[in-house]
C-alpha cells in the first residue's frame, strides 16, 4: 500500500505539474524544525518522563500540550531566526545528540 501523500505527489508529477523551488520561509521553517527537534526531545525526556506513570488522560494531556508547544515554538522560531543560523545550530544539536546516544545508549 502506497502512502497517500506519495500517491498525490506522483499524480501531480505525472500530470505535468512543475515542482516549485523552496522559498525563504520554507527554509526558515524546516531548518528551525531540524534544530528544535533534538532540543525538544531532550526537554520532553527531562520534564515529561515522570508524568508517564499517571493515568492515560494525564499522558494524553501532556503529549497534546507538548505537541502544541512544539508546533508554536517552531513557528515562532521561523519568524525571528534566519535559516543559516538554524542550520548551524541544527548541525551542533544533532552532533551532540549522536554523541550522547553513542556514549549513553
């Protein structure tokens, strides 16, 4: 079974639609996500791990709240931080994440 987003992309490509190049806002947003993902995983692991021994509703509330905070922090980050800085910070953050995984897992 092919995922729907791939099927839509293939259908648009076969129909002759041209891919548009990325805009500045696209790069700012996705480089921000690339940096914020490992940072938010660390924050999530430190803050939310004790909360997982609660009821299912508490876990759902924590995950929903953290997801909304992650979404809006990414949008806010993309508004004010240039793409080049986000990319540089992402390289450092992912290098630290891989180093930590190598040392502690």
